[in-house]
């Protein structure tokens, strides 16, 4: 009888490489996480110490919004729950647009 080494993690690496772990993540939870990331990008544009983020905040927020929207479109049964993440990421895009329009020192305007 062969004993397995508890420190051997090759089975976990194979599961990650095959995508088995990602298949168990609920779409609504993934959409919510991405939506919060998009909202975080929108909020980071208002932090003065992170002024370099304003160079890439709007394209990044738009990419997160599009990815979240496509992800929620693919969620057949969990579409209503996944829509909350789309709203959060849309709020991040709106925050970035407001920063662009109202801040005269925005790098895209100056």
C-alpha cells in the first residue's frame, strides 16, 4: 500500500490548470467581486495620493464593466443576482467620467 505525501500538491495544481476550481465559483459571486473592483477603481481616482491611477482609470473601469456585463449575460439562472455586480461596475465608470468632466487638473484634460 502506497502512502501519499501530504506535502504533494500536484493534484491541486492539475485542478487549477484544468479549470475545475473556477467552475465551482458562482457567477453571481464572480460578478459581484468584479463589480466591487470596478467601483474601487472609480473611488481610487478621487484619492489625491493615487493621481497616477487617473491615467488608466476610465479604460480600466470600462473593461471591468464590459467583462462583468458579459459574465452576467452568460448566467442563465443567476442573472438577477449577477446584475448587482454590473451596477457596481457601472457606478465605477460613472465616477471616473465625473472625475474627467469636473476636475480641471485631470491628465486627459490638461
